[in-house]
């Protein structure tokens, strides 16, 4: 570990010279040995490889077989339709995956183009790709780190590591050696600077200890590269369903063929019939319907500030039962904000401050004047804590530019990490005011008086203890405290060192990166919906718990765990304890991935939200990764499955609700299609088993299967959202598509539809004994109409159509009317009727067909009334 070694030891280990740096010759050798200082990326799949990966699925194989069978039966139009369905699915998948795999490319963009190093005893500017281990790098404000460094020297050095560690404020850096322990989180390694972080203040120099993939950010890139794609629950269930249907189709073919042999039927005719039955067992349009429903859901979510990069991620959202959220910028504003002030011996909320009071005015003016932060044309620059002081003044119409213009700064003592103080001298008429701000302990040591109610009194030891107690109250709320003292001098003819003594203590301000106002209600809704929110952050435990407690994520500090504690557990042991904790503080990128994987190992569907580089591996490891669109880094956005365009945690909850409704709708479509297809199988199987005439021709089966079923199934997929969906607990991730008696529901309705088709056929045979075509036409119409009417009952398993609203899904009504119209045209237009071998029906025939076809709908609605009348 570099942080617990001395600079001299590191210099010897890396064979470098701290004064003159490496020689050009040695640097060239090391460049050849270690390679360029840039992140490697995995080999990207070609478009052709992506395409074939999309069709590498059991359901797709079955569809291809169905297309071949249809072509064999000379039903070429059916073959073309099936192949188009396959092509559409593959193209959609390729486009989504091609856009998604950008993580490593975005990481590479974070490498800085130039670096300042010492080579051959001179300072040189070189491309960052040429930086090698042992190089001496010069740092100053505004420059990105080209590699991982162990600091040699520093002067008031501050580095913004928020995108890397998740900590809200820039980290103060120094070159001091850290103790012998190995368990020091990245955020606490104060003598280390890391690749792609930003120097915000001060200057320094360091020796390069890691380049390219051997840096901390390189480890993140490596984790992203190794992390495998996650298959969503729906994809797993559809794959399982495809296998089941495939096996079922083969069994049906064999059974029918064997029965036909014993019955002495024409083998070629029965081969075609058995093949038709096999095709009927497979819902050819299902993959296309699922893809279309997901795509439409994506479009709706875009309007709700959610951009989904992968279609299956929509369904995954509906299964989420744990949301792991980064704190900074996700649950909070990522904006340090002054919340409380201590003035006139009391703690008050900033909104209750009165600037007509001279003491309060002095506190605000002093904090603003003793600051290097600026706000110009709405753009803020400087240290986040100082920007917070400027923002606090703006609430009371105190503008930094105006104050600095009226009270010109004539001298200063810059902030120093040892003193933890900053001092400015500002002109007030014919006198000068010295303002000193900084750590309260250090300020009290150099203060002898205190300003209370516009009176200057002695600062006793008891008063100091009282002030520290009040400061500790703020610290307990995780507020960062900055104190202010001042004094008045008549002339600038004083030594600079004497400015910071005999000060008058004014007060202090407490600030924090506050939680978003809209997040707390969203957390409550999560809990109501059975979703557990978990905070994961790079901040300290007390700060993390304060925010978590305010938001309702955690009730006690015992529910918090630090990163070094996580490291003590093996993966298996951590899996057993992870559910006890709601807050994880001071974590590393590896810790985040470990947390996500532990929750997944316990059978949970995990969403991870974040915005920084350090979040990228966990975003990719989660079932659904959610990145912030405004504050998020390119790396986080590229690794995520979904991006929030408003950086609002509430949008995640809305997306979960949308995902739940989409899954419910897809499930409706699947159960509907399977019920209808089972009806076709029941009708034909029973007829063949009892040596009856075939009630349906192969073309009838294929037509109903490909056309008549498709539009209602698609309409069910876009059914309006159920307002009660967030009152339910998340689905068990292992739950079958046929859970909660949906399998029984599909079988019963399939049998009803099949039996009614046979009844219509038998009635036709008895009424029109001389016309098999007439009877088959009746069964063909009943099969189609019964499925169309049955779709109305599929809208809600428990609520009747009249409670749901007859006209709330106009697409379904249009689909039913379209299906009826197509069936009328097939029967009544001579050309079409000849193609489908259909008989022209009378008005009595139509009335009979409609009456029989309404039975499944009526039975289902009556069942709902008696079974769920109290809901």
C-alpha cells in the first residue's frame, strides 16, 4: 500500500529521483515496459455477432421451425409473417445493445490530454498517455490528475473526488505518511491523489505509483469489462416457456400421429393436422408483442424523465424490491447549503436570521468577504463550502460582488490545512476589518472577546465550552461547521502574523448537502410498495446516517456499516448480514459491487442508482442500473440501464410503478395467447381422439393464431395503469408466469374455448348434415369470436369489466371490432371465403356463433363478481 510508505522508500522502490525526475531514456524504457497510460477496452462485438446473439433463443428457434413448417404446408404468407416477427425482434435488440456498451469508451475520455512532469531535471508538459510509474508530476488548481500519485509535497491542496468517492466536499491533501494499517478507505487516503480527479485549490507534486489499468479508476474499468450482462426475469421466464412449448409441440405431433395410425386415417393429412396443432401450441406473435409493449413503455417513460437504454430493463424495474442509492446528487442536491447559524448565544435556522441585527449582519458579511468563491452570470466557482456562504448571503440580498466592491480586500492570509483558518483584511471607511474564518476549535484559541447583541464582552472558558457544545449539536446533525471572528484595526502598518490573534468571536454557520424535498415521500411510497431503500455513499457514517434518518431510510446508527467493516466479511458471510443494514458509508467501488451482489445472492432484484465514476461497476452489476442525467458522469450513464433526465429519485419510483404495470400487461397478453392457443389444441385433439371430423382446417388455425389473437394481445399490453399496483408487494423474483392460479386460469379458459368450438362444430353437423364446410365455418367463427370477447375479461383478474371501465382501453375495443370485421369479410367475400374454405353463414348462424362466443366472457365476469365482490 503506497499510502503507508514514506516518499523516500517509494522513490527507491520505483527507482526515481525526487528532485530531477526520470531521464528521457528511462521514461521511454518504462513506456515500452508498462504501456501507454490509457484504459484498455474489451473487444466489441460486430453488428453481425450482435444480430446472431439476438436470435440465439429457444423461442426464436421454435418460430423458425414454425416458419419452415408453414412453408412446407405452402402457407407462404404465414412463413413471411413469422420471419418478419423474428427480424423485428433481432433489429430492436441489436440497436439497444449497440447503444448500451459505451462504458469503457467513456472512461477513456476521462484521461487528461496533458500532464506536467519533471524529466531530466526540467519541468515539461507531455501527453498524459506518456506518463509512467516513477514520474514526478506537478499539480496546480484546475488540473486533472493524469495517474495515481503518492504526494511528495503539498500547499493547501484540495482535490475534488466527488465523482470518484461520492464525498460532497473536496478532500484536503497532504504528504504525511498514514499509519501502518492496510484498511484505509480511498476517501481517507489523504496523501494519495487518483487519476481523473480534479485539483480545486492549492498546489503540490507527487510521484506516479500507478498508470492505466493499475490505477484505481483502472480497477473500475476492469470491473466493468468483466461484469457480465444480466438476463431479466421476464427473459428467463420466456426462455423457460419457449422450451416447455417446444417440448409440448413435439409431444402433440407424436401423439396425434400415433392415434391417426391406429384409426387408419390418411397419414399425409394427419401429418399436416398434427403439424398445425404443433404450430397452434406456439404463440408466434408473442416475442413481437412483448418487444412492442416494452418499446411503448419506454416512450411513456421518456415523457416521465426516464430514458431506458435496454427494453427488458422496463420489466426488471417492476420486479425491483431493493433500491440501492448513492447519496450525493441522488438523494441530496449535491450543493452545500447553510442550514443553521449560531449568533447572539443561540442556534437558529438560517431562514429566521434577521440582518437588521448588527451581529447577524457582521456574521454574514464576514463569511462572504472572507471567501474566494465567486458567482458571475449565474455561474459559481470556488470551494463548495465557500459557495454555500455566498448562497446564504443571496437569500438576504447580500451580493459578494457588491460587498467586495464596497469593502475592498487589502490583504489576506490564505487558508492553510495546518491552521485550518483563512484571514482577509477589508477596508471599512477609514478603518480596516480583519475577518478570520475556519475550524471552530482553532478560532476559539485565538479569540479573546465575543460579540453578543452588539456588545463586545470577554470570552470566558465557560462561554467557550458552551459554544463548543452548540457546535457539537450541529455536528451531531452532520452539519459542517465554519466559525467567524473579527477585529478592527486603524492602520495596515501591522505584521501579517499579528492579524490572527485577539479576535472577537462572532458566531458560526452549519452547512450540509441537504436531501431533496421530494425524496422523502418517495421513500415512504417505496416502503408501502414493499421496496427497501438502501443508501450507499463515500461520505462519513455520521453524515450518511443524518441524511438517511431525515429521509426515513434508517432509524438508528446500528443500521449503518462502513466500508472497512465490509472488507472484513467474506462474500458468503456478508450475504448473511447485508439485509440488516440500510446505510453503507465510506465505501469503495469494490464495496458497492459487493453490496449489490450480496443482495442479489439473497434472491432480490436490485436497482442501483448513482452519478459518479465510482458508481459505474455497481450500476452494471445491478439488475437495473440507474444513472443521473444532469450531474452524472459519462461513465455512469454508459454503464447504466436507465438515465434520469431530472436527477430525481422520485422518477425512479415512478419508473418502478410503470415497470410493474408493464409486466402485468405483458402477463395478460401471454395468458391470453396461451388460453386461446390451448383452446385450438383442445378442439382438435378431442376431435381426433374420438375419431371425429376435423373441426378446423390448418389455415383456420394459422389465421386465428397469427392475426385474430395478435391485435387484442397487443391491446392488452397497453392497458391503462392500475392505480393500486403500488399497494402490492414486489413479485418474488422466482415467481412463475403462472403464479397466483394464472396457470389454472389459462387452462380452464382454454378448455372452455375449445369445448365451445367443438359444440359449435357438432351443432353445425347436426343442423347441416350434408355440409362439413358449413360446420367447420361455424367452429372457425366461434373460435375467433370467443377469443375476442374473452380478451375483455383479461383486463383485470379480480375487477369486473364494468369496474375497470368498458371504454378505458379503446385500443382493445378497436381490436375486437377489427377482428369481427375481418371475420365477416372472410366469410362474406367470395374470393376470401374460397381461400379459407368458408361457408356463407345466415343471420341465424351469426346469432348462434355470437351467443356461444360470449359464454367465456360471461363466465369470467360472474366468477369475479362472486369471488372478489368485496374488493
